[in-house]
């Protein structure tokens, strides 16, 4: 590994993200309400997101300061062009991630949707485009897709092969399949048999 995990270059980037998880959902709620009802009010957004009117009002006020939300002459909420782009990017990322988790990795629908929701506002456009390319590559060929699906059905914790033969791990102590390293890796089959 070229940089230590705690190197501030990357973890501080999380704090510099353009949009928070909460802000993304406010933008998407306004967008959805405008599409379904033709208008969006603070009370409608609060009800949709199951938050108090005061909390919604404060959050929307911040979105207005960012230039993502404005109001029409009737004081209904509107997304600015930049706000629409942000909402659509987050919605698009959610669709990419949930589809990848469910259709390629074989994760259950609830877990796929939950994980996609946690990550949707953090994923870059470049990563999203490459995930779409990878899904197209895997799923566009029936034989390739069947092979990936079959391999994912036999998923196990830890490396199936000896760690030295793994194309991902530099050393047995640096196993990517086991968060705690080689000790967990050796215990993984035993753990999975206990769960059954």
C-alpha cells in the first residue's frame, strides 16, 4: 500500500463533499413532490421525510443559501438548475449502486437499497460511469453473467484459495477478504458453517 490508511489526503475529502446525505434527500423530496403534485411546500417536504416542519425549514433555508432551492411567486419550493442536477446525480447514483449490489454482487434487495442510500451522495461521476460499464460488461453476455452469478452464489468469507495465490492480496496478513487479516480468514469457513 503506497499511502497509510490514516493519511489525511483521502479521509478529509469526505468532509469536502458537495452535498450531505440529508441535503440530498431534501432535494430529491422537493423534486418528487413537484413531479407528483405539481408543487412542493415545506410542510409537504417535512411530511415526506418524516421530520418536523422546523427541521425542514432550517434545512431548506441552507439549500437556498447554497443556490439549490428557490421559491416561485406563490412561495412554492423550486429546485434551481444546479439543485436539479444535484438531485438527479444522487438519484442516478442510487440506481447504479442498488442495481450493482443486487444484480452483480447478489446482495438482497433490502441490503442493496440500504447500502446504496448510504453511498449515493458520495460517489463520483467517474466511479458511477465505470460501475455502469462494468455492469454492462458482465450482464450483456449471458454466459459471463451466469458465471458471475454462479460464483457469487458460492460466496464465502475470506479467501477461497491460499492467500499467496490471491490476485488481490499482497501478503497473507493483508487479506482484503477478511477485515481482521489472516486470523479471521482462517476462521471464516468455521463461522459460516455455524450460521447455517
